[in-house]
């Protein structure tokens, strides 16, 4: 297959535009601008773009198709939002230094989203999509709130798709992702009785003391033999050093592969709430699963085999890995759709000031994505 060569300078110019737009999940204005940019790109090649607003607190979602269809051969997934607050792009805008490009969202997930566009554009220009139905779904609530509003649409589209390809970045070593952990999030609050620490100490009942029992119990519930981790990532309590604290709270992150592990953690919290260790205190918790695990099926493994062969043919080295990070691919995989992640350019440092993309991986990963799409189409 001879494809249209990717104009790397045009790609980097487009990427600079995207990276220099702040698009934090909690501020819809920036995601609006990203959506407008991508909408125009796809409309210019004749694709149909439907703009959806799943909730007024987040930016829009885009459902993009090459032709009307009741089902799709491939669903491509990417997100338009980032974790970085307004003003980040002006403080550290897009820049290149040697083989690396830097900037907020350069690899998570603006680079992969853009690669997906150029791959589909090239396949379209070569008339390779004429007998196939492709859907691209871009959301704006991935970061921070775990695609709370868009996941329903994601699942609906995945149920109508033969395969799902996620355009998140390739790992720093070039690996693709075939498996991801699920995520559950919880918030627990503790009520005690505040009192002066010097004058009325015995009248107080410490919410922080009860919180400490929960922290130790939850951290101790980690089971690395099952790759289950429980992390109390935030803890707050009290108002002043001279008072017995009457209030406290924690935020808990659970990563898992087996649903039974989530049940085990919630049972533990039920027991902790029912039997407080500190007299005069009371605890409550809320939360649950925010992302299911992305688990490979036999068809997923077959897709991995196809991509391995394509990679060898193109001379692109990579391996496969499981990841503890969250992805919109989890929602697609939950429906039974074979799903592969990490097909974007290679990079690292996501969610940090040092986020980077390896520029010399853009074109090879573009070809890998093009050939993968072509292989799936040929398999129908």
C-alpha cells in the first residue's frame, strides 16, 4: 500500500495550534475551540461532524463519520481536554527542542488525535474507505472526571463497532497497550466532636483519629498479587492545632482488574463505617467505579497479532504492555468490542511540566495506524 506522505511540518503547525489552546476539562471554552478546529479539519475532507453537549459543565463531544451507517468497522477514540489550568499554554507554549516537542497536552492526547485525522485523510484520498464505515469520537471530559458524561455515548458507539482504536500516546518505550486497570474512586467524611485541646480535651472525639484507622486499613487492603492498589491520595482534618478535630475527610483511588476486588474494598469500608474505632465519631462514604478495566478478548489478541505483523513489515519496534492508567478504551472494551490503545506518537511525562513527544515517531506511527485500519477493513 502506497499512502499519501504525511507533511510533518504541517502536522507540527497544527499541533502547535492545538497545544497553545488551554483546554482543561473544567473550563468548556478551550475545548470548544479545540472542537471547532477538529470539526473544520474533518469537514474540509467531506466528513460529517455532529456536535454533542452531554453536560453544560464540560466542552462538546464530536461524533465524526465518513458516511451514514448503522454500524462501523472501526471506532477511533481520543480526548480534546487536558489536566492543565487556564494560563498554562501562555506560560509554556508549544516548542521543539531537537527531536522533542513540548507543551500541555502535546502527547495527551492532542498528538494522537491529530495523527488519527491525517491517517483517515490519507486513506480517504487513496479511496480505501469507500466500502467501509468509520466513526471518530472525540470527548472533552476525559481528564478529572473520568468521562463521566461522555462514557454513555462511547459505549453506544462501541456496541455498533467491530473494533476500537484509541489514539492515546504510545508509551515512552514505544509499547502499545492491550490491557488497562479499572478505576474506582471514593470520598469518606468523618464527624467527631470538636473541643479545646487544652481545656476540654476529654470532651472531644477526634475525627482525625478515626480517619487514621481508615487510612491504615485501606492502604493495607492493597493486594499486589492481584495487582489491586488502594491509595488514600488526599486527607484533610481539623481547623487548628489547639482543637480536637471534629471533621475530617479522605479521597481514595482503587485500581483493579477483578470486579470482586472492588466488592472487597467496599465491604471493608462498610465494616469500618459500622464499627468506628474512635468513640463518638461517625463516618460515611460515597463513590464507586469510574472506569471499568480494559480486558483483552481473543479477538483483541488477534488484533494484537495483526499489528505485530504490520510493525515488523514496517520496521517499527514496539511491544505490548498493561497499564494502570485510565482510558476511554475501557468503556469500548466493556461492551465486548476488541480495543487497542496507545496508537498515537511516542512520548512521556503526561500530566507534568515535562510532557513531551518524540517527533521522529510521528510518521512511523502514522503509517502503523494507517496499515492497521486497512487490515481491519480487509478482514470484514
